[in-house]
């Protein structure tokens, strides 16, 4: 065994990866299932580092069966990151879980059966040096060209599927959150793109006819890239909070067998106990009309959780045009009087609960009546409030941004430029 500096780096990286995987398995800061898959992905990277360690230290040539044990890993990368993306964004993976791991299981069976061969036969297959007339040539082809092509297609398909999941997630958070910090999963998108880069580098080494010295250099680059990726992935994964918590949409109940809706006081923002039919008629005109129509339209509705399929989102909604318009008026009144947008963590469920209606109804009102998504709707109010402060006060831009509900200066600048067409500085200068 030859312990070079390179092999020690690989071994230390693998040890750190095991520690990070255990931390993810036991972390309670995010979705447990998501952490399990990210931890599993970390362990897959660990097996790659052990693989590099065995080669760089010379152990592979002494005990090739160890290399055979760490060989089957390519078909785990894409699956683990796909399932992590689905669970961290509260989306349902396609099909049965076991179905996705069939290629990996087949790969394990083919690879681990190498341990029954002699050392010379194992090395010949592992390093693709089997003669064409050798009975083991088919085995070598399965673990050579066939594996490379299948792994390339498998990984590519799952990485694309993961990016599609993240695209759907971006659409969903724009309809449910008034902020993007810690919920946008930009780091995960960058992780997927980094993994794609590493994988393309590995493919170029495996498929292209590169010189041996170049191939050895690519191995070192790949090993170091994996070490860095393990640290970054583990750190960001542990910091990622749970984005979506299970909540029941506050759908309007059926009046025949359930309590009537709660009322919302527009002056205090507090909800009162369920109201009776006689009390409905005593409410303010707008609120009374809304509550009465809600009662009438609720007979065919059931409690539901928001779905991200925007094209069919309101297809079966019983919200009438008149009621939708009345809710839009009530919503705008609430925003102007109580200014809930000042809460930097405001979400669609919170605002819907404040109004005493379902999240689905509120989203429909914002999308159809106001022609905005929730993110832009809330930030439009924040930008207008900031514009007023920029014109009438000498407060710093950062202080104003935080005061009106933004979590960061960069988010404020992006929103202000989008809604006002100029930067806060330009706006302040023009208003004086």
C-alpha cells in the first residue's frame, strides 16, 4: 500500500462524507425523507472516494474484490438527487420507489459476482483488459461499454427530471411565498449542474481516447471535485430548513353537517369563533356578502391542499365571478388597512387564514382578479411603501427595505426595479 498525499485527501474526504451523512440522517431541521436521500447521495459520493483511494494507494491491485464491492454506484446518483428534490419541495416522485432502484440493484448483482473470480480475472474485467475470445468478454462488456452508455442515459434522465421538479417548485413558491430566501433551492440547482459537470468529465475520461497521463489527471480532478462537493452539499443540506409544512387548506365547510366559516375582523386581523346565520346578516356589506356567498358555494367543496398544476388549478372551483371580485375588494382593503405585507415571512396560507377563506380561493382571486402571483402581489405593496419612504424620509435604503418586509437588500433592489422600472437610488433622486 502506498499512501500518497492524494490518497490521504481522498480518505479524509470519505471520512468527512460519512460524518455529514450521519448528520443528515439525524437532522430534524428539514424534511426527514429529503435528508435521508441527501444522506444516501453523500454516501454514494463516499464510495466514489473510497474507489479513488483504493486505486491511488495500490490496494486495488492487491485486493481487487474491494474495488468490486465499491464499483456499483453510477445508478444511485441520479435517483438519490431526484428523490431529494421531490421531497424537499413536497412533490410526489413518479411511480413506485422500488422501481427507480431496479437498475442499481441489477448493477450490484453483476458487479458483486466478480468476487467469485480469481484476482487476475477481476483485474482484467475492472480495467477492461479482457481478450475478445475470453469467456469473460461478455461480462467485461456489461461492466464496460454497456454500463457507460446505460449510466449516461440514466444519469441524464434523472438530472433533467430533477431540474423539472425544481422548475415546478419555483412556480409554486411564487404562488405561496412573499420571499425567496431559503426556499428557492438555488443551491440545489447549482448542485445538480455541478454534478452534471462532474459526470460529463467522468464520461469524457471513460469514453474518449485520452492519453494515460491525461486520464490520471482527470481522475485527480474528479476526486478533488467530489471532496469539495461533499463539503458543500452536506453544509447546505444541513442548513436547508423545511419549506412546506403539512397544512390543511381552510376550505369553506358544508353547512349541512359542519360549522359555518369563521369571521375575520378587518380592523384587528383577528378571527372570531364560528358565526351563525343570523350573525352573517349583521356584518359589514362587503364581508357579509362574501361570507353569505361562501356559505352558498361551499356545499360542493372539500378541504384540499394547494396543487401546483396551474393549468387545471381552478378548473373545478365553485368560486363565482361576483364572489371573486368581492374577495378581491376585501383583500385590497385588508392590505391597505392592516398592512400584512410588513411581515417578511408572510405566506399564502397565513394570509388566507387571516381572511377566513381557503388558500385555493385566495390564490384564484390574486391570479384571476389581480393578474399577479402571490409573490409579486405582496412585493408590489412593499415596493409602494418603500417608494413612499424614499420620497419622504432620509432613512437608508437598507433600513427602508427591512422596514417594509424585505429580507435582504438584494431582494429589495430586484423587486423595486421590477415594479418601478428604476433602482431605489434613482427613484429617490428623481422624487426630490
